[in-house]
C-alpha cells in the first residue's frame, strides 16, 4: 500500500475498502505534476520499482476525455505481452545490480544514441556487444531471469 498509495489519511483514504487518492495528489495546489506530487508520498513516485497494485493504475491512468486510456492509445504500438512483469530482487541481487547498472545504463544509452544518430558506425556493434559482456551484462540478465522465474512461480 505504501509503494502504490503512500500513507493512509495523508495521500489516500480507504473508501469502501478501496484505496482512493486524495484530490491534492493529482490536482496539486502547488502546481506539481502528478509524478512530482506522487514522489512526496510513494517510494520512487510510482516508478514501478516493485509490484504495482492495479488500483493505483486505475487512478493514475484514468480515461482521457475521449474515453481512451493512455494504455489503450499505445496498445497498437506496444506488445504488452513482451513487457517484463514487475519483478522484485533479493537484497543480494540488488547489491549486485546497483553498481553494474549505474555504469551499464549510461554506457548503453550513449552508445545506442550514437549508433542511431550515425556518430558510430554499425561495424562497431560487435565491439559494443563485447564491452557489454565485460561490463557484466550476462550477470544482469541472469539476475533478472531469476527474479522473473520467482515471479512466475507465484
């Protein structure tokens, strides 16, 4: 409940057994966006770092005026069945992932952008893959696979 809604009585109330965000969360009187407002109440501001409660998404992703939700609008372009479910890592896994991902994320973003923008020729892609291996990408994949397997076993 804390991860998805924050603190009862502060950022949400239970209404007929359903956690309901208080109006100031999405219509913040200080002009904060919903993301900025949520960051005051929930860890990560609803970044899906851990398992998300569907009731959170119902309120965070309400129908647009035309009757569509954002999810429905992107559905034709995104294969939701291929998205990684909200897995959780053990403390040991998180201790291993954190330093690797700090460097790996920056490295991947910079290189992918350079490949896309033509600043790096695609002939250097095999070296990029080798560098990923040196940066322990296979360990990251293994940890994600273990977390995914645990998630699927529930």
